[in-house]
C-alpha cells in the first residue's frame, strides 16, 4: 500500500460507508480483486425478507459495494439460522459510492462529481496526525471447548460413515464483548501480517469487517463466470526445506485432494444452473498457492453464463460450497445442528457490481467483524470434515487459520481459549 492509498483510506473514514478492496499485488489465477476505495453516506434500504430479489431490482448501470451474509441461505432453502448471535448484523448491506477511486496499474481514476476536491483533500492529509492502535484488555472466548470440538467432529464423521453426507465445513467462533479497538489500524496490521489477494475493509456505519481472505467466491467478466474454491491448507515451514516439504505433503495428500475435488463437483453443479450447457469446465484442479501464513489448494472452475439476471448467478451458487460441504443442503442442516454460534457475515461474500453488469465477490474467511456501537468482536474459523479427518488435526488447522488475527489482537499461543 503506497502513501497515497494510505491517505485515501484514512480520508475515507469521514464517511458512513466505506469499501476498500485490495489485492496486495499477489498473482492469482483469473486475477485478484481490483484495488479500489468506495465511499458514501447512505446505503440501500432492504425491507424485510427476499433481500436477494430486492437486490436484483437494484442492479443498474452503476457501481454497488457491500456484502452478502450467510443468513441469506434462509431465502434459498428451508434452513433457520437461529444459533446464538454475538453480533446482530443485517443479512446484507450494499451502497452506491458517492466517490470511487480505482487504483489502476499506471494511474488513479476518480469517479466523482468533485474529482478535484477529493484529490486535494486526500493529498492534504497529514499522516503524522493519524491515530494509532489502542490496546485494551481482551477477554476472548471460544464458542466451544476443545474437548467438545473433538467430540463433535467425531459425531460428524459418524454421519459421514453412515452415508448421510460426504463433507462438511465445521467452524468455531472466537468473540469478545466490551472491547474497544481502532478498526482501521487493526485492518492495516492484519493486512501486513497476512496480505491476501482478496483483502477487504468495510465500514458500514458502526459495523466493520476486516478481511484477509485468500478465496474468491464468484466473478463475472463479460459472459465468463469464475469460481475458485479453496480446500486444503498447510502451514508455512520454518525453513525453506520444511516449506518445500509442506507443499509436497499438501500436493500429495489424499484427504486434502478429496476435500477439494468434492467441492469442485458441487461448484460445477451450482454453476450449471445458470450457465450454458457444456461450458462448465475445470480450468485448474488442486493447484497449490502460497501465501504469507499458509499454503492453499485452489481449484478454478469456469463457465459461460446464460442471459439471466446476474443476481440469479450468485443466488444459485450461494453460499460457496467450500464453506458448506456436500451435499450442500444436508451440510447446512448439520452446520445448524453441530455449530453453537451464528455465522452471520462469516462464510458469506464481500464484493461489488459494476455498471457493465460484472461482479466479483470473495469468501468471508480469515476476517474479523467488529460492532463498534456495542463493543463486540467476532471471528470464525473452520475446516472441512471428511471420512479421513483426524479431529486433533482439524482443531490445529482452525487455530492455524486464526493465527494472524490472534497476533493482531495480541493473543499468545498459550492464551488461546
């Protein structure tokens, strides 16, 4: 992040709604997020239920930024997301930017009725006057004890062995109340510790989402649809030799490959609902990609979309199969049964729609949600449970995925709840 981008992000805090998307200059198949900053003082007013249908009516030749929460599954299937909530967030928030800054490769593009004023205000900002991170006592709680987690994973494996399900993404929540943090400083620290190709910072009135997601949910570019499920995680090695061995282990792991391939099949089925027959293809299967904190196994599925409302493309693929399991509906029902926390924004999607009817959304993982008004924070981590799962290893994987957030919050390994 260069100085102008940092100034722009700090300048944006005066607005009620802010969306910052950043790819951190990380190479990614089918490209990463665009680098952009969108701001506004108003958002779309969604009334009651049927939010996805309301969103469909909002798609015009304009930019929209926001998120789709996991709770939207209630509109798609007979599922009630009624587990206890730490943060009571809306199912979805979107806004049209008053000012939009696109940080392109060779230039900066400002879409605004007051371009010169925006540029002058950003350039005049004195970064030396910026507030620093404030640290307070954090009493972090986990939604479940380790012994309860291990027992639940054992029960899920029994369900799999009975043939009720093939795979499920099972998650746990870490949360705290009466906690004050500086959302922007926290995001900047997180992005330094864990730079990812789908990084995001959303300020939505008093609700903040600080994201370090490495995963794309779905992208539309012209008539091309791209979805890139991640299944398969390995920690970075402490030495180059160990790091190379970890990549080899991940590449050759029957468990990790089977997890990934099952979700690829699910994603192919989801895309086939709104894409032209015979166009759904696996462009890359089980590719290995390295990030600062972890190695990941990523597959890329592409298709050619039919002439349908673009929200329907998202609707038929939501939520990302990597965050549910397979079969999807059975997995989501078991999620409600075995998880004792409310997913809310976690495992949903953050992204944007363009005036050209294109879109790009990440998967909300490795992300911290902060309710500034009620001083509550929450973040969830999960892993894929299959017949080959080892409960202890799955628990370790969850902690690995939370590592960067733990560090940002000052949580030491021996103090993880």
